[in-house]
């Protein structure tokens, strides 16, 4: 019987176990540049089969929160090289989550103070994180976006391609395309945020067009075996919605079956919230989603996420419901989470006050088992 602790090959990447550290925004990379503190944080957690970095902006335009890292300056790439070297030195594997926030941004974070961009000029009922003049952080309403012109889209696709190449050159084992949680790609997918009447709006096929242009560009550049994707079929995060998510995401995964991706990362329910959250008239059928994917020949590893505890994760892998299980908050407070899960020991409790911004406190100072006493 397959267990959570067995090795697995996903695409071109060999993993020591099936436990994944989910992407976790921590706002500790000033000027969008990863630093030695970030390297320590990821190195501490390198016993995970796979580390997925915090969401990382592909361009300045893609930035939506203060002090989150980027992939678009030489300084940022040098910083990420220190991170990947540290993780590999500890025996781990790491992929970068590629991010364009779209409308979930603020004019103060955009090039020349411009408006954030989006499929349609609809303000999101959401907030972003800013750093004040005194160095403290606070949440602020997102700014009004402008609708992208159709002629701008090839340039953003090219930005994804260049960022993927930069990531591999910086030592990452692969990339995860962030198509979830109400950011730019998800904004195109969902009818609640996409009111376009051109080739990128209206039908499911049109709304998914931008996603697949990005997938095509990245897989052509670095290979499908080092490319993955994250989707969140029913999350209301960042004010996205669709009344018919099942046919939308069935179309998405059926088309993804044509690529030999490393993995597909599924957020079940509301991100960080109820697993049974639904949009539309019916509960979302995640088992049917995977069946549809595999019926079209898809064989990427299937990663599940959202509220999994030890027993749920053990069962999901043992029963063949998932190949990989991602953990978020437990990894914040438990750098040795893999050992704790294997031994069934108690977990440290994360301090929510230190989730966003700050320094080592609540970031790299959580004790491992041998130091917990």
C-alpha cells in the first residue's frame, strides 16, 4: 500500500515523500528581493517532499502586496539562487509559484503608480497588504483596475515565459503556475470577474484561453515535466465567483490532460476556510474532476490542499484519492512537520500575529522536536 511517506516521481522531479509545503505569503522580502532569512526559512523545511515558494511576482505589474518576492530583477534572482542552493544542500526540492495578481493590487505598488490590470474594470471586494512609512504593515482596499487591452495579453504571456526561464536558471526544480485564489488567471476563468466580449470572454473556452496561452509558453520554454498548476474551483478568495464551476474546471483539467505536467494542485473548498464551500447549486465533485482528467489521458500527480490533518492525509494517499498532500499553516509553525506527521507527535501552534511581515520571530524561530522542550 502506498503511504504518505513513500517517494514519488512527478514529471522530471524526484521527491523523497508525498508531503508538500503549500505556498505561504509571509511578506519578508523587502524590495521584492529574497534574503538570507528567507533562505533559512525554506532550508529549515527542506525535509518536505516538495517546497512550493510563496507566490512570486513575474513582473513589477504582477506585484500586489508589499515585501513579497519577485522573479524579474537580477537582485531577486540572486536572492532566489541562495534559497535554492540552501534547500538543495539540505536534500530538498523546491518549485516557485509564479504570480500575477491582476486586480488584487494597489496603485502604490504598481509601476509609476498606475492602475492594476484585470480582465474587466471591476473593483475586487478584497484587501492587500501595504507597509506604512513607519515600517509597520496594514491591510488596505484594492485599487480600481483597468481592463487589459487584447494587444497587451501576448506581452504578459511572454512575461510568464521569461520568468519561468529565470526560475530554472536560479536553480528551481520547476514552477507552479498560480491560476487560483482570484488572481489574474483565475480572474479570466471566472465569469464573475470576466465580463469581456472579445476572444477572452464569454464562453468557457474563451475564458480559459489566457491560461492555456501561459501553459503553452512555459512548457515550451522549460518542459512540461517541470511545470505544474494550481487551481481553486470554488474558492471565493479575492471576490471571484462562477455559478457553474464544475463544467468550467472540467474543461480546464480535460485540456490540461494533453500536457505531461508534473502535478495539478487542487484547493478543495474555500481557501483557508470551509472544505465544503460551494458556488452554484451543487456541491463541487472533486472525484469527478480527477476522473475527467484521467479519462482524457492525464497522468500528472494529483495534489490536494485545504485543511488536511494527519489522518486525512494518510487516508487520501492510502486510498488513492491523492498522490500528494499540501500543508500550509502547520508548516509555518513546524519546520520538522514531516517527522511530526510520521511519528504522530504534537504540533506547534502558529502565531497568527506574525504571519505577515516582520523578521525572524514567528518565521524561523519555531522549535523542532529535539528543541521543543
